[in-house]
């Protein structure tokens, strides 16, 4: 196989033999369809903000600006306090903001780190759609911080309003109509999408679409992306064995909704569906138990690809044993940075080795001093040796002081090196998958729930349909 670049690879947490996968399912938004995130999130931000003002929030809010670079996925939102948190895999809050005000270590400790907290009490920013939502929340919290009393609501109430109006913006067409009016502004074509789907089909896999988007939107977006791109697959539906819209994931994996057949292409009228799913027909709703039954497949024969760790990946894997491929779009840019910053990482590792060596020297000196002091105080010590011991102890203490200072300087230097490296990934939050050198909560979730992950679904085209994808994740710290 050709040597793949990092962004072309699929990463394996759990070994999968592609030969035993019968069908591959795809989520639509942010999996098959990539968005111009700045344009899309800006639109969602402003459409929702309009609803705040229309519902009595101060007109001044109209001047709030969307910042595409502030919020990243994997952060937690403390809705009660109006805070945004980056947490490591052990739920330690590493970075926290109240609106745009950074909380210092003491405040973080007081609010979070000195007491145990349940990450489930907070909301995770785990979809791209949630980025603009969280950004808007943070801007309003910051407005409330700068203008006390102007919004007579708690942070929790503001968040509740936000949820309602975000939902509405997704449903009333204020976002989607604009996207469809100017698809080239909002939708990014993956140049390898067609090749990837065709390669999977030629490799004997059935392809299905399982999206939460409704029929009208799905049809328009998929038409824009896939119609007339391949002479044998003229219409987008030609690629897919099964098409399920308005699936309501994650409830698709936990609920018992029936499938409805979408009866008309234009207005999407629905009819309760009974019997096997007919290839190429379009279905609405449904649930995973019924899907497996009607398509005569077992969970471990299905590989589902999506971008939402919770909606697409966690439940499908946990409850149905579906194999999962998580698309982590951000990795595309992160990989470039990781490569560029490799020398910095090596510098950090070297500095840590020096630090470990210094720590050992400090420890040895401390033991030596204790030993000399014990012997000095011993009743068996010869009287004439007193000054000899005192001189030796003083020498060792001076040496220890010097080493401790060097160790402290080394410690600070490492902190600085790590922080400089992190800032190159993101000036505020650092690396997506890590906090300092450890895994972030998001990184840990990806490791736990996604069998596979990659930066683009089209990375699948680099692998054969019977490839054995092997995991090397079982490397433990003591193996390195
Ligand atoms: P999928 O990723 O293809 O399953 O589809 C995601 C769908 O969920 C898109 O149609 C989004 O507009 C919609 N969506 C995303 N976030 C929200 C939300 O917060 N409220 C309502 N709909 C949402
Ligand atoms: Mg999606």
C-alpha cells in the first residue's frame, strides 16, 4: 500500500476486518456533506440572535460578533454559571472562561477541581452545530457580565431560551433556506466523495444513508453534491441501498419509532411502512432494532460513519455493537500542526528526561542529608566527629538548594514549552485531543467509543474492502 499522509489515514482503536462488514452507513451533515464552517456557523449565530431580540432581549445584542475561532469541540458548558471548560480525561478543569473572562487557578479550584464533579451535569460541545450555539451563549454571558442587570435572567434561563431558538432556527428554515439558496457559500465539496462511494460499492458493500436531516433538505443537499457526478450513478439515490431521513439519532438507537415511507419527492408525505425496507425507497424515522431486522443484518456487519460522538457513535456501538467510524474534521488541520510542531514535542520530551534526572539527584541528596543527620544525632557517634558531620550536612544542603533551584527552573521551562506548543494548536484551548500532554476528555471519548476515526470519510478510499484494520491502542505507558 502507498504511504499515506496522516490526514489520509484511518486510525484504529478497535481492530476491524473490513471483509466482515456488509454495509456502511453514513450520516449526512459533517460526514458526507462538509460545510464552510465560518459561513454556516455565522449564519446560525445571527439567525438565532435575531430571535433573542425579537423575544425581548436588548436590541444592543445585535452588535454581538461571531468569532469562528473561540469555541472548539469537546468543551463543557456550565449552564448554571455561564462558564466554558476544558477538562482532561480525569475531569480536571484545565482552562475555564466566564464569558470572555478567564478564570484563574484559584477560581477553577474553588468551583470545580477541589470537589468532585459529574461531567454529565454539563453540556458537551460535541457537534459542529453546537459551536455557534455555545459561541452565542458565551457572548450573551459576557454581555451580562459587562452590563449587570440589563438581562434579568439567570444563565440557565438564557441557555434554555437559546436551546429553544436554536432548535427553531434549524426547523423553521431560517438556516436551511439560506444554505440551499447559496449552496456554494455554505457547502464544501469533498473531491473524493464519489470515488469513495463507488469504491465501496465495487468492493461489494451496501451503502446506506442515515441522517437526522429531513427529506427536503437531504434531497436538496445530496442532489447538489452527487447528482450527475458519475455516469452510472446519475442520481444521488443510486448510490444508496437504504435511505433514512429524520432518523432522530440517538433515539434511533434507543427508541421504537416505526419507519414511514416518504411518498412524494416534492412535499415528503409519509405513510406508515410495513415489511422489508425496499432498496432506493426513502424512509423517515425508524429505529435500529427494526432496521437490522428488516435489512437482515447484525450489528457487527454494519460500519456506521458519523461526526457526532454521542448521536452517531456511542449508542450505536454500545447498544447494537455496530462498528463505528468517527469523522473528526478538525484533525485535518491539527495533523499539519502536529507535524510542524514535532521538534517542539521532542524538545519537551528531552526537557522531561532532564527533569526526571534532576528529580532523582534531588531525592538522592535529600536521603543523603537525612542519613548524615541521623548519624550526627546517633549516640554512637564519636564526639570528635561532630564538626565533620556539620560541615558535610551544610555542603549537602547547599548542593540541594542549587539542584532544587535548577529543578524549579526546569519545571517552569517545561511548562512554558508545553504552553507555547499548545497555543499553536489553539491560543486558548490548545490541542483538541489533549490537555498539556495528557488526553483531553474528548480524546478519551474518541478512544473509548469510536472503533475507527479519521479526518474525512473519503479516507476510506485508501483501504481495501477486505482490509484488516489493526489496533495498536493497547500500548500502555509501561510499553513505551
Ligand atoms: P446529521 O448530522 O446528518 O444526522 O443531521 C444533523 C441535522 O440535525 C441537521 O439537519 C441539523 O440542522 C440538525 N440539527 C443540528 N443541531 C440541531 C439542534 O440543536 N436543534 C435542531 N436540529 C439540529
Ligand atoms: Mg452529522
